[in-house]
């Protein structure tokens, strides 16, 4: 199943990115180590070559919290989000508390690295998301439930949420991700966990 991203690309007409979390340092196998990058920005670069990230790679305080590398979110993260989102701090504090994050962080994150991924993600047109949800409905016999947030939307809303909840999640992106991941005006982000790959490739 290591070609899951290729198989999904053929079915849903988009580039898919494999996401793998590592407890120990992996064999890099030519993967590029990035510095001073946002997670959403790294997903764009992973389209052309494998990427390895660690806590020193990520410049975004939201992603640092999502991946459990920094838990001090009450001050800096609130200020950062408040300036960008123009949402009252009281509401932001409540919203941030609901965004999934790792309590026990992994040491590394691989994007399109070798081996079986923990999840795959992509930026899809609504019509392709509809087809994907329809396939899920048909195979699983139930509706898809997801959690939407306008901040930490790729790092927290897709990568962390999909992994921790073991379920598909959808995101409309946030101000940074829509710009840095080069999300088209009519694209949504989606994540599929390993346990559901068979729903779409059987």
C-alpha cells in the first residue's frame, strides 16, 4: 500500500502527500531537511521531493503546539492568532483548546518519505471532495463528521486531527495556509488516516 498517494491521485485528480510520524530519527534516504518553515508551506515543497521536519524546522507557533513541541499557547499563540484572525481573545482561547494536538510529541515528521504513511493529505476541488465523501458513505454506510477551525487548519486541523482521531477530516485552510501552501481559491484540504486507505483503493 506504499503507493497510496499515487492511487489516490489517479482516482481524485490531485497530488497527495504521505505524512509519517517518527519516534526516532529515520533513514533520510535523500529527504530534504527544512529550517524556518511552516508545516503548510512544507506540504507544498513535498510535492517535488521528500521532506523531514523536526521541532527546529517549524517557525509557526500554531504548528509547534499542534505537534506537541511547545505547549505555551496562552500568550504568544493567542496574540499571534488574535492579530491575524480578528477574533476576540476569549473566543480564541476556547477555540484553541479544542484543536487536537499531540501530548506526546514525535521527534520527526516525514512528508513523502519512504514506507507506509500514518495519513495522506491533499488540496482538492469541492467536486473531488464530494466524490471522496460519497465513496466513504458507500463503503462505510455512515456520514462523515469533521471539525472545522479557521486557525492551525493544516497542522492541527488536518495532520494532528486525522492522526489522533483516526478519521477523515476536512479544512478550508487559514490565512497562512491558503497563501503558503498555494491553496487555490476553490480548494479544500483533506486528510485520510491509514486505517481508511482501503476504503478508496479496493
